[in-house]
C-alpha cells in the first residue's frame, strides 16, 4: 500500500484516467470547506483544480477517451446535476438535472459511470415514489431512460458500472437505510437488461463502489475494510484486508486506488443550561478511542451511557458511566453491524439491532449481566428498536424488501404486529404521550402518528422539516424533540429543539464538525450527547494486485 494523497480533509471518489497516469477525485481543499473535482498525475502532489462552484462536486468519472470528466453537483438535499468538464479544465456543460438524496451520494453509493463506447452515462435518480433507480443518459441525444422499468418497490439502486465489453452491469440495491446487496445484470447491445440479475455471494451488508477488471470477467468491490473479487459464475474472494474503512474504488490493470479512512469517531457532550435549550459551555469529549464510537444513549436514570464501538474489530455494544468513565463491553456477538441501542424505561435492559449470519434482528440484554437474547426472528429482518413507555413492548422497523414498515412485538418476543400502513424507520415513543415519532429513508423530516390510531385511517403529521435521516438523530422528551437540523444542501447546521406547545424549532448550538449517527439528552436535560468524526482522516491509497 502507498499513499496517493495526504492532504488535509477527506479525499474521496477516485477515478483512474483510461491510461492510468492520472486520478480524478473529490476534495474539500486545504480548508475542507467545499468539495470540488481535482485531477492529480500519479506520483505528483500538485493537483489541478477543475471546479470551483460553491455547491459540492462529487463522483467524478473519466470518459473512455480520456478527454472529459463527468461528475455530480449537489445543489440541494434532493437536487443535483450531472455536469461534463474537459479533463484539462475549461467550460462546464450541464448534461441533465437529477434528483438524488444526499445520503445516496454521501455514502459512496450513487456514482456515475460511462458505457464503454462513451455514448451513455449510468447514474442514480429518484423515481416518483421517492426511491432511487438506475437511469441511462445519452450524450448524443440527451435522452434519459430507466434501466429497469419495473423497479423493485422501496429499493435503492446505486453505483451502476458497465464491464469493459458492455455485456454486464453491476450495481448495488439497498432496502431503506440498511440491508444491501450487490448484483450483476446481463445487458444486450442496446444496453437493455436480459433476464434476471445475479446476486453476488458474500458481498456483505454494505457493498460499495463496484469496479470491473479490464477483462470484464471479474468484479471488484469494497466491503468495509476489505476489497473483494467476484468471478462471473464463480465465488467471491477477498484480495485485500486493511485496518481502516475504504470508500471509493477505481481499477486500472493490476493497480487499484481507494479512499482510505480510519474513521475515528468520538462521542462528545454539550453542557446545557437549565431548561435544556442553550449551551452552558463548549463541547466535551466523553468517549474516545482510535476507532468508531457512535449511537450514544443516556440511561433513563442518568447513570450510564450506552454506545456502539468497533474497537475490538467487530461492532459491539458498550457501556460507560454517564461521564464516560468505566467503559466495558457488553456483547460478544461478532456482528458485522450492531446499532441503535435503546434503554428500557427502568434502565435495566438495552434493546439493539444486530446483523448475524447476514440477517438483521432485534436483541435485548440485561445490563447487569446475561446473554443477549433474540427478540425477532422473521425474515427478511428487523432493525432500529425502541421501547414502549411502559416497557412491555418494543417498536421496530421490519425490513420488508423495498418498504420499511413500523411494527411492535412483546419485549419477551412473540407475534409481531403492524403499527402503520406507511413506511417508517427509527421509531421512538414520546414519553408521557400517546405518540410515535419516526423518520423515512428517502424523505426529509420527523413524522408523528398516534400510537393507538386505527390502521385504516393511518394519519401522520410531519412535525419537523429540516431533519435528514439517518445522520445526527432525534430524541423526544415530554414537551418536545431534540434533533439535528440540516441545510437545503444537506449539511448539518445546528442542534435544535422542537416544542410541542409552540410547534416551532429553536437553535441550541451550531454543529461544528462532521457528525455521525446518534443523539441523546440526559434525563435532567443538562447534557446533549452526539458523535463526531475527527476531521482530515481520509486519503487515497494505491494497491497492487499480484
């Protein structure tokens, strides 16, 4: 492994030039204040800046003839444009306007790719339902058409990329915010699908950035800190295993370039004045390590802080005193992904979501000792739990292919009951109120509905319009909701409080760093906990295959 870039901030989305002598990438500059497209000769440290628009520019893709670079410019939370620019710099050409949610491009999923003949671009775009599907854009005619006219309901198709001969299209498909799969689709000369897509085995829950080998027979992709290789009609093998997460992959012969990010995430707290709506001082780190620590949750009695960490390799549940001291690991499940710890009202149990054997289910354990017990078991899986106010039931999201739905189950397990006809995730009961709050995978806002409402009427209300799931988070209390607000461009702006009485939101404190998932407030409302990534960790690395 060798470093291609070592600049301040994060360098992402690498794209080899066809001759392999240069790489295009997205970078926020020395101040890490705005993402633009840069081109760097391999072996140099003097990049050429191609774009300077104040909107974030991401996902560069080099044309097969090496003359142009296409990229995505995000101009809003769900609005973007596909733009073409000469590889040596020059005037931009707007190709088409698209709708693609920030979380799609932000998580290394919604990439651009060229067809081998240089006449088409494949990209991700929203369909009328708000879901994302693959589309093709003709550079000759300006025509746009959907790759799969019969789009799977609720699924998010991203990261389409053609093999060198155009016979195969690889892409990812996600259900809601979780449960991903990697697929390959045979294509005819007119770039139309033939037959059903083939599932790539052992691709992991979050396969990213598929890239074809020049021979068109082997597909490479990222699975967390590993690069894997799939042979058409064969098996999936790991060809690289590192110690940090990888984002973005480009292949040229035996060489690979990937974004390399240690993902150091700390948990911090902001002290709050009495009343809990204004800061009493600067943020204070409470959980720190050379790994990811996220999804903090104060216990209802205020004594402890539950959180998720991968410091031992696997994603596990941890517990600390409320001030961050006396940290200890609670689970040893060896889960590929564990998250969303939620306390029971009596502070004795924690429910959480874990992926075991490629399937997500709900678990719970006694914090004073005991083995995690599985609460749900039905396929295709369940996630994002929370407790009822009386502690007798657990609300969760059933990961129905395509459409995440709200369910509940007894805290002891048993029959699962549908709560709502509409989709929803991250369900939380409001203390002291007959009200459920939740978000939606492809929509801005926090939504509310009466817990005992008749399913036939299924009335919901959007109470907040500037929350972007799944980042930051929201945390209800008796008289309102704490949450992270976002700008129209999808950037975290401030921590806010929404009042049920006034039906208005007020700022508490600005967001000063890149945040992760999870937000919590202590029972006395004197501390707000959240997780933040340490800035400037992401670089581009070069890897050689034998």
